[in-house]
């Protein structure tokens, strides 16, 4: 699973939660809107900061030089 795909799934889940809460008649106040915005934006931002594109080499790759040209 890629980072961008996970973020897309997160935004879709938040959109479904917002749509369901409006459909069930929840009152949307400024505080509720701010909380939903924070729930929607903070986890993907943390994910972008913590999920590195390049993985560190494994022990086997270091010991056996997996990238060596034959």
C-alpha cells in the first residue's frame, strides 16, 4: 500500500463520516467543523512526515551486497 493510496482512503472515510452525520441530523457548529477538519488533516500530515520513501537496507542486503553488479 502506497502512502498516497492510504491518504485517499483516509479522506474517503472522513467524507463518509461527515455525510452520515449530516444525514442523521447532527448539528454542525463551528467547533464540530473545526474538529472534523483537524481529524481529516492532522493524521495525513503526520503520515507524510513519518513515512519515508526509501527503506533502509536490510542486514542481508548489507552483508551480501545485493546491489552489486555482476
